[in-house]
């Protein structure tokens, strides 16, 4: 038992949130490199091709390479076991990206120093807010001309409503980029562009008053001292409590591609980031250190590997320990299953797990019996919450090539939506089927799978819906609302009422008109 406690306490399970091109893949490579998980940075490739993903799902599957198999990357660092969960970002952005964020204990936000806070980051941050997930920030690409650091922090604070506490501070940027000053350690780390994938050993000196600083930096030394003065007056100092509460984000500056500033980030991350956190279930709160195993499924991935055409259910362990051959109780179906061959994903290889602990992710082979949101225990009838459906932002009407295949289409869509590949809405009026997604590729994947797995050919048509909200309120009010908005209402797969708004302006006006109705952007599984 003592070893379990130790194993659990040293887990760090997190995901990276960023807008495409901010440097998530590059940073991931460098983190893996520090963890010794890969020999040379650059091994986590396939991202270039992933970006050019076409609408051909087969091509996509082939080209995705690592972005599929690296769903979870585990590596040791400084006595800890780090689990990095991939959040699909480019064309493969999907609801999985959101759901993955419900399975982590903290997140790392990457910001491009020239672009500042971008759309996708704002959305992902909203998802983190649902559970007050602690966030560390890495401002990337300091080797390029970017915006003033103070201005960037101000933007993060304003747009993301989280306070910033710089831990490192950049010395110049672009061609004048010389390194970072570490506020907590009171040391200066000099920058040397790194080529190839080696871990650079930059020079470090202590103290801002150190005369060596003037020797190396010349006039930039005085500028740095002045800027640090100014910044200390303007920004908060790091507080672990505020970070853990999700109200403050410690900020690091660097250049991922040059592997600079990354070690400072990782060193602080393993020390300060939370280990596995307690999790709410319907009956009670579950502590990670409980002896008995529990966990929940947050994602199901199909066609992981062309050689094994299986589906994998990703389970986050919330308490206890998994051991090969263990019997797990699937609470929803009330069935036991013996798990001989759970998977973990080290770098780009699948490995059999012998044991795993709270904080870890295991992959269960799924033959259609496991659903997103399922809880597994050693027998207790618990149900974890917190994996919502997210209101889609993209919508398409489904048209069948052969109307006789309606039944097969419905069955296929039912199963694919159960797996989380898309959401299906049935408008109250008419016989349409409307699909909702957050990433455009989700539609292509669904069409491809309908054809190949269910023998149904379909195509899509634009539909006049911009966003959706689940409707709640007391019965009489909902009845009134339903009468008046019949044409804009639909039922989701579980029969919940959904308002399909043609625009956000329309949504806002409708919400104002109906103060007693709740318009929810998420719904629990
Ligand atoms: P993403 O996963 O967040 O989408 O970003 P990714 O790491 O793929 O990085 C996007 C682009 O930014 C890449 O260039 C990458 O090399 C570059 N980049 C990442 N970190 C830094 C940095 O610290 N400084 C500079 N100057 N560039 C950085 P690309 O040309 O699109 O791709 P590639 O040819 O380098 O693969």
C-alpha cells in the first residue's frame, strides 16, 4: 500500500492548450526529450502531414501517425511520472479535445509571443474553467520579434480573466533575445540557439547585480534591471495556492524550437503542478489514494492503428491501482470484465501495462460495450460526473443517397454519437437529422465510417444553425418556450431539448427574452 501512495503522489497528469501553430507539438517534443522518452527531438513527427489532412479519412489515418498513437505520452522526470494527454489541435480538433481536458489535473497554456491570446485558447480555457484546472503558461517564440511581455500579460489577464505571475522574464526578444531571468531563483539563464535535438546546457549566473551580467549583456543589463523593477510593481508574485485554485497562472518565457526556457518550465511544473486530485462521484468524493480502483472513460478512439482495427476506450484512473488481469466492474451495465490487456502509450509504441496508478491513463479494448462517461470500479456502484457534451459550433444536415437505408443510418449515427464522434439532433418539425461538431473533420470521419462500417452513403448540406444550447427550466415555462420556438428546437440522442440558434445574436436576444429558461452550453453525459 505504501508504494501505491508514493506512486500516486508522484503522478502529474496534464494537457497542453493552445491555438494551432503556437508551438504545442514542438514543446511536446522537447518535454519528451527531457523525459528521455525519445532519443532525438523531431521523432514526434507526422504533424506536418497531419496539418495537410485531406477530407479522405483513409489518407488521414495514414498520415496522422503520431498524432493518433500519441494520445497519451508517459515519461519520468525528476522522480515524477508525467502523463501528457494529447489535445488534437489542427484539422483534427474535435470534442475529444474538450473531453481530454476533463481527465487532467492541470494544463499548460502555450501562447505565441507575436500573436498573444487567440480564439482556440479562449475556448479551451473555458473548458478548463469548468473544473478550475490549474494552468501554467509558456510564452513561446521569443527568438522572434514579438509583443512587449507586459502587454502580453495584460492581454492574458483581461481576455482570459486569470492573474499572471511571471516566474521567468525574457531578456529582449528576436535578434536581441539573450535569455531569461528566473525571478524565484534570482538567476539569469543565457540563451544559445540549439540546433538538432540535444538538451542545451546554457550558462547560468546568480543575482541581477552580478557585474558579469553587464559584461555579457552590455546596455541590455541596465534595461533588464529597469524592466524587472517595473514588472515587479505591476505583476503578482507566484502563489502556489492561487495557482492550484485556478485564479493565477505562473508564466514562463522561452523558445520551444531552441529548447530554451523549457527546462525551467518543466522543473517548476513537476514541483508545483497538482498530483491526482479527488473527484466527485454521484454518491461521494473519491480520493486518489483510496485502496480500491476506480476510473472513468473520457474518450473512445476508433481505428487507432491500421494493423489493429480495434477501438480503444481511454480510461483515467481516479483511485487505487490497476493490475494486469484485474476484474473491473462496469457500473452502467452492472457487468464484470476481466482486463488482461490494457494499453499504455509510451512515445509512439503501444505497450502492455502490468500496473498503473491513479493519475494514469489506460486503454481498454472496446468491442462496442464501453461508452464515454462510463465508470469502472472494483464493485462499488459509483458514477463520476464531469464529462459533458459541449455545445457544437458546426452543423450539417445529413442526406441519404439511398432513402431505403434510413434504419442503417440511424443505427450508425446512434453508435457513432455514443462513441462521441459527433452529436445528432432531431428537429421537432420535419424528418431531418442534423449533426453537430466542434471540429470540421468530425463530419468527414462520420461520413467515412458510415460508409465503411455501416454501408450507408450520405452527404451533407448546410443548415441554418450557428450554435446550440440545452434547454432547462420548470415544466410550464419549457412548454411555453417549446410552443413558441418549435421550428428552432430539436432533441438530442438522449431526448433532451436543444435550441438551435441561427446566430449568436439570435441566441442572446432569445436568452434575454426568456430569463426563466436556462440555456446550457454543456450537458452531462
Ligand atoms: P502546434 O503544434 O501548436 O500547431 O505548433 P508546432 O509545434 O507545429 O509549431 C508551429 C510552427 O512554429 C512550426 O513551424 C514550428 O517550427 C514553429 N515554432 C515552434 N516553436 C518555435 C519557436 O520557439 N521559435 C520559432 N521561431 N518558431 C517556433 P513550421 O514552419 O510551421 O513547421 P516546421 O517546418 O518547423 O515543422
